[in-house]
C-alpha cells in the first residue's frame, strides 16, 4: 500500500492560492483509492465551504465511486459503471471522508 500525504503546502490552483490539505493514493484489493483536498481562500461558486476535492475509487481503469466539486456545479458524487451523478450534501470535511470511505468499503464487498 503506497500512501503519500502532503499537508501545509501552498500551491497556485487555477489562478487561486490553495493549501494542499490531503493527497493520498493507495491500492486496496485491486482498487485504486485516491484522495486530494485543497483549502481555498474563497469557496467555489456553488459551494458553501472553502474546499476543492477529488475523491476517487476505481478498478481496471473504471470509476467505481467518485466525489468531487466543480465551480458552478457544486458538490456531487458519481457511482456505478455508468457514473450516475447525484448531488452531495457537504456538511464537513470529516463527514465527506467518512461517506467516501463507506462507499469504498461497499464497493469492495
């Protein structure tokens, strides 16, 4: 299992300064699990929190579950082989990570 964590690194992200909060990538039972979270100076349009994130779980090059947020689109998740997209109700970074981990575990069953 490979795991890389890079806290407290200041980067420029698409014309905005951002603090890299989490960057982790691991392989579990043939599934690639990746978490990347940035803290922004201001929320993205469509979001009420200051985070930009990409949480991914896939196998064989195909997405199993993915959580992310985009400017104007807000927080959402993709699931299944057709990557069905649904809104995600962001409450906290901790809840986001717990919800993603629960979906990853379900996918591995």
